[in-house]
C-alpha cells in the first residue's frame, strides 16, 4: 500500500515546484497519502458487544425455542410428506394448512438443524428428518430448476396459480447453504454433546409450567383429573439441579 502515499508525495512535490498556485488539489493529495493508514484503521477487529441475559430471560428464550420446535415436530412428518404447513390455526377450530412454499421448506430444514444445536433431537433424528424432506423436495415439479411458490403438501402438486417467486427461491438458497455448513460440521461433534442437557432443561421448564404451581392436575382419558403429587415436582426440580451442574 506504499504506492498511494509515494505517488501523493511525488505529485505534491511536482505541484509545489511548477504550480504552487493550484491549491484545491492539496486536500485530495493529503487524503490520498493517508489512505493506507485509514484502511488499516477501519480494518482493525472490533469488540462485538455480548448480550448479558438474566437467568429469567434465558429460561424464557429456552422455553420459547422448545415450543417453536414443537410446531415442526408435530406438523412436519409422514402425513405431510415431511413438508411444513404454511400455518396452523388454533381458533375457532384447529386447522392445519395444506400449502407450503420454498421459504417454509427452507425454514423447516433449518429448524431441524437448530433443534440439534439446542439439544432437542439427536444426530440420527436430524439426518433422518432432513433426508426425508429433501427426498420429497426432489420429487416436486419445478420450472427450470426453480420451485413453484406454493405446493399442496398432501398431493405434492403445485397450487394454482403457478408462479415463481425470486424472494422464496433466494430464501431457500440461503437456507440450503446454511444447512450444508451445519451438516458438514456434524462429524466433528461429540456423540453426547453438551447441548443435550440444555435441551432437557428447556423441556423440564415447560413441563413445570404445564403442571402449574398450585394443586397441579392431569386430566385422564376418562375425564377424571389426578393431582400431581408434590414429590413429582420435587423430582423435576432435582433433575434440573443436576443438569445445571453439567
């Protein structure tokens, strides 16, 4: 990078000798000579601020991620040919959409990877779910390599009207690149990674929330309700304590 200040100095010397009256070029020459120093300064590594979450915030985010994975765990399976529904309606009645898009498919694939990273599924489950989805995607009709924007998850046919979305195609491409990198790192992971215990903690927090704090009950198939004994909740607390030591 020495050539920039060298040329600036040579140009300044020539102007000082032959055209000292040309003043408007001096700021340009000064900035030109300082360019290497400026490039070095802006290339210095920056300290990335680290988020400092409280214990309650960490628990909340853990439960939220576990509940989010429950959506994919429940609705992405053999019934939908391993393709994710676009949405699920809870009220006024339970309805699962039968349409999916390239963006949905990409997010579902990354949800498998995220579930592994959070300790919710094993390596085998990650590979099985990912392979099942990709095998279905290979059978879908496409236009010049591009997926159509909507497919019926039951019939595996493009939905009308047929069209290509560059946004969805770009989303899917980005998701697949991320998925590829995550899968390439699997051979370097431990057989029992530490995130498994984090996943168990998230699940136990949700179980405790479902039981409730006062007079927790479980509804049986015959309509009767059984009270959850305090010792059961005590065992959950003990299990959580043991996991925190891992």
